[in-house]
C-alpha cells in the first residue's frame, strides 16, 4: 500500500517551525507573559478547543446527513476513492444543508470529521468534488486539524499589541502553507489539474454558466494579486488568494515528484479494487436516488477552453 505525505509543500514545515520559534521568542522577550502563565493559558485554550470540537461533532451527528453507501451511494463512492488514494485515517463525512459553497474538517482525536455543504453537489461534477474532498482529507492526513488547535493556542498567548499582531500574522502564514499542501492532496485525489482549477473557480463563482462568464470570473481572480491592498489583507487571511493556489498547482503538476505521487496513489485505487471486487457479476442496485447529479457533463477542459494546455509551438 502506497502511503506518502510528500505532497506537503516544503515551506509548510519551515513556517510551522518559525511560527513556534517566534511564539517562544515573544514569551521570553515580553514581560507580560511568564512561562508559567503561558503554559496555563495554552492548556486552557486546548481544553476549551477540545470541548468545543466535541460539542460540534455531536451537533453534526444530530443535524446533518452521514455520508454512506445506503443514503448517498455515488457521493460515498467518491469519498471512498479519495480515502483509498490518500489514506488519511478514520474520517466521518457529513453533508450539511447550509447554503454555502464550503467544506471543512476538524478534530483532535479519531475519527476526524469532514463536512461538505449541499450547494457543492449542485455545482461541482465528480472530478471537482474529488478535489474538494481530497483537499480536506489532505488536512487530516498531514495533521493540520490538531496542529491548528495547538498552534492557534500558542499564537493566542497574551502579549503586547504589536507582538500579538506578529503572532497572529505568523499563525495565518502557516495556515496558508497548509492550504497549498491540501491543494496538492486534492489534485492527487482527482488526478486532473483541470478539475482542480475549475473547482477553485466555482468556489468563488458558483453561478457561471457560459464561457464568457467563466472568463469574467477568471479575470477577477487573476487580478486579485494586482492590488497592494489585497496582498496586505492576505497576510491576515487563513487562505491564499485563489490565483496563487492555481499557480502553485500548475507548478507542482510539472514536477517529477507529482508524477511519482500520482502514480503511487493510483496504485492504491487498483489495489483496493482488487480486494473489494464482488464474488459474483450481479450488479448492486441502490433504491435511493443518488445525491450527486448524474446528467451528462462535458469535462472541464471542454467546458472551459482556457483550461486546455497551451501549444508551446
């Protein structure tokens, strides 16, 4: 079984170490927080976070739909494929009714929880959904769910105003590195750069229905980093600008490492298919209507010609 975390971006670990070192430096330098007080603060934040996570998980069990083979067969198949490829460990996946284009994951113990919002199913095709699911499973596989709680507690240590801003910005810097790593996981899960890019475009422009609308959305996304105000605001954001995420994936897909990683996770799928092959040829019929839309749909590169690789000749 192929299990590798090499899709973690190089800078993620470096930024994490720098963030922790910066936090420790502030603790030592500033006189407002002693090591003892900081330790109590961190422990308190961790306990509070753990209780909030447990409460949120229990709420999800009561108010959301658990994704499984019985009630959401086609979506469950996509989740299973992503799990087989990325091997993130135990994950409970839920479908929430909130009217928002979003997905997230959380958890300290096992299993972790992954939440998808229903509007994603109305807009994304199968490949794009695999990118979204794989992205969130990447967070789980790389330990971002529990690290976020611990590092967030460290970054929230009481400090003078200027130092607090530096700690907060450093924590957000690490958050953005995590998103780049998770994007790589999403790419490995869907196996197609075009699906990954179109999924990210749809997250911010879910109503696009034509090539002209796609071009307009892309132009807006591409112009995000042209303004100094946007680049400054990004310092305090958990997610990088979409155009940066797209460009990072374009760079990654051209590397030998990506080719090796994609081949490895694809072998996981083939191995899983062999082990789970039915003993008879009798097809399995699901009486419940699938959640994911099944109407014929052109691949992203046909719907959006911009996604086709340019001819360098």
